[in-house]
């Protein structure tokens, strides 16, 4: 059964429901339920990916992404790493501390500036990255990066409108990794 109600081939070509009905002809309630299914599909896919990461690598999805970014730029600081992961700096520090205690991340002071602490991978961390099933940053960030600018802008605008309709919002969730929610 096809849950995803928009046929996509590179760019959006036609807006058709699973039953073949144009989306514009669907009742609002029916269309709202189809969109809900899309959210479930995205959420379920992301959760499944995180489970596979933990089974194969022994780290959470956010920890794997952190390790991947550190591998790409050895000596990276926590502040810059938090920006790359789009999470709060204190959340990033907690993730780093967990990985340091497990021996996957090594903290080393810069020789040029003793106040600056850089992050480096241990051999075990390199092994964990090598065992990763799929993109280290996660399936959702990778999919979002693959979208064109116009689609991302529309998604940002429309999700913003949806968020405004929520009766309560946990604003703190925006700065936490998905695998930690």
C-alpha cells in the first residue's frame, strides 16, 4: 500500500493521492489524514534508521553524526560541532562527554591556544563509523539536503504554519537531536 501521496520523480510532477485522485479534489479531512500518514512514514523511517545505527555501531544516531563530523574535521571544537549538528551547545557538550567516557572521542588542547580544546576520534570511533548503515548524519538530514532551494523554502514555510497551529510547543526540542527525543 502506498502511503506517500505525491508521486515524485526528481521534482514534483503530479499531485495524486494513492487512489489516483488529484489532491485538490480530496476533502480537507481526508487530505489531513494523508499528511498525517506522511509524518508517520518519516518518523518511522527515522526511528528505524536510529535502531539500525545502534545495532551496527553501538552508538546513537546523534553520536554517530557527531563522530562523523569530528572525523571530517579533526580538532573541531564543541561550539562549531554544535552548529554543524544544529543543536544547542550544552546538548553537544553532553554528547561529547558521553563519547569521551566511552573512549570514542579524545579531547586535546590546542598547542597554539591552550584555551581551545579540539576533538579527535579514537580507533574504536573510526570502527563505529565504518559499520554505519547509511548516512552518518541520518536519513532525514540527508534527504533534506537533497531537496532544491524552492522546495526547502516551501517546506519551511508550511511546517512553520503547522507549528503555529499547535496548541502547545516544546521549543526546547528544536535544539535536540532527533535520536534523543
